C-alpha cells in the first residue's frame, strides 16, 4: 500500500524528474523496497537527510568493491549509471500516511529545484 501511495503522490514527477524502477509484469512484488531513479542522487540523498528523511543507496556494482578490483571494469556503464541514480524511499511498517506525504513533499521540492 505504501508503494502505491508513493507512485500516486509522485506521478506528476514521472518521467522528467523521477522514475520508479518498474515491476516486472510476470512477477508480483513483495514491495520490500520502493526504488526510484533521480538525477543528482547524492545531492537528493543529502538534502533529504537534512530534512530528517533517510533513504537507502543500493545496488553498488560488484566491480566497484575492493574485492573485485581485478574484475573487468569496461563496458559496465549501464550498471554505473543506475548506481549513481538509484535510491530506495523509506518503507517500513511504522511509516504513517503523514510520513509518506512528508517524504513525497520533500522529494518533490528537491527534484523540482534546479541543481
């Protein structure tokens, strides 16, 4: 339900300022994460943090970890671009509707401000 609220509340930002990582039509999601892509992700994360909103930064490509230093680094532009843009919005059982609306309002303000 929370993911549906995020999708509805933020639909006016799609696709120019924010996009949801889409569900696969053939699969049902457990909705344990609400993953979005934004430009200037690091700045957006920082500004949300200043507003007391913590988001997740996920899916760091393996080749960027020290243990995989010897792995191929070329031709992985799509993975690197996705990593620079992807973040996970707050999503847990104690999140209230007011919390979700506060996240949406803050995110809308931040991504709508030129950076």
